[in-house]
């Protein structure tokens, strides 16, 4: 009888376990701890491959003005004049559609950094990434239920914010802070140096090889090691990446932050809409040993915090999200796209 009971219990548990796992937040079901699951999708939407007559690399879309899009890439990837030579980009999610690069800028203010800003025109909508260093708000999130419209803080009415797939509407409220600094969330440690949750990833597009004759989006888990202030060409962020290949230079180091909590119905505070994605650095090169050219496996990137003042001062020129637009993008992502619910 006891053995029969054990068999029944085992069968019942094996039947219910998959349903139980599927009902958990994705990060809990996956065990958490690793890079946020949404980083790859965010990178896939915003990383572009860069083709020039001399080389290939990657870039990340950071702004939009009408149908003109702006991207950052490594200066060593895209040197030259696009009016005299043909330069192209294409999104990693749609390699069939190429866009002619219309301009390449190496602003005087960025002369000490291996970074350039390019542009292209597209009639099809393309996502732009959030630059995390442009918002360093940090602390305890305060929600105040009241009659104040979100328009005062986020440029829109609460009527616009319907949580898709959920049976409730956002209530009018104030947000004192845009995000919370957690010590950990779903097994992911909060990094107080880079203001991110859990480990980042490095994203770019590989160049064709004999084995793989087409460009392929590549995503590598990264472990942040240190910051070397004043390092040559701005390469101050040092990290181990599980794998980087030629063509990824100019791509992004993507990381996650915690979504804001907010009230969705009277007396109900929703805490864990999950995480949202952004970029903290531009990936550029690997460490080399002396004249031998051998590589250590350690990668280097340019922290975008170095460029914060320039991006803010030129946010309107490049269409870079700041202020209310930045916060609106956070809300839209957390409400409609966050993976860790």
C-alpha cells in the first residue's frame, strides 16, 4: 500500500511539475542568476551590422529624428567619407534589408575615444536602445495614489497605459524614482558600480567565415572585471566574455535594470513587472599581448558614462531618449515587453 501511494504521488508530481514551472516567472523557472533573458531580444532589435569597403563591424541604434536613425560604432570600424564610398548597415533581425550610411561623425568632444556616430534613413520603424548612464536615479521607489495625471511626469495620460494580457488598467499616480536599486532580484546581484542587475551580455554581428558564410548575430555572456580610468581610446571597462569574434567591434554591452513598481488598481501595488534592458558600453577590442598579437580572452569596451554630457547636450540633434521620453520607454518596455514577469 505504501509503495502504491508513492507511485501515485510520483505520477501526480511529475504531471503537475511542468504546469507549476510554467506558472512561475520566467527567471524563477530558469533559476535566475544569469543574464536577463530579455537582453538578447533587446540587442537583436537595436544592434546593426556595419559594412565598409575596408572592414566590417557592428553598431547600436541610439536615436531617431523622423526617419533618420543614429547609431554608435567603433571609429576604427567606419573611418572614411560615405559620400565618396558606399557604407551600409543592416539590422541583426533583418539582414535582407540594407541601409546606406548617410553620414559619419567623429565629434571634437569625442576625439579621445574610439567611437563614431553614423546615420541612415529607414521608412521602416527600428528600435533604439536606452543608454543607461543617462538616468542614474536611484533609491526607494515611492508610489502615491492620487489624482495627478502621469502627463506631469511621463508626458502621457494613464488612459494610454493598458497592461496587455492583464485584467486591469494603470491608476493615475506619481513616481518619485524611475527604478529601484535592489541588492538582488531573482538570483541576480545588483551591481552598485554600473547600476545594473545581474551580468551583462556583449552583442554584435559576426563577419562571414568559411564555416558560416553569412553574418550572424552573436551574444556572449560577460563578467565585468574592473574599470581602468584613463585607458587608451576610452577603453576603460574590462570584462571576460564567453566568446567574441571578428565583426562584433562597435556592438554593445547590454545590461538590465529593475522595472518600477506601480499601482494598477486601488490598494494594489505591483512590484515585479521584471527587468528592462539598455546599454552601458560599446564593445571594441580584445586584449593583446605585446608584439605577438596573441589574445588573452579579456575584452575592452568604452563606458557610455564617459559620453553622458555630450549625449545629453545633443539629445535633440540625434533624437536620443532623455527625460520624459526615456521614462516613457522604460514604462512601455516594462508593461508590454519585460520577460521577467
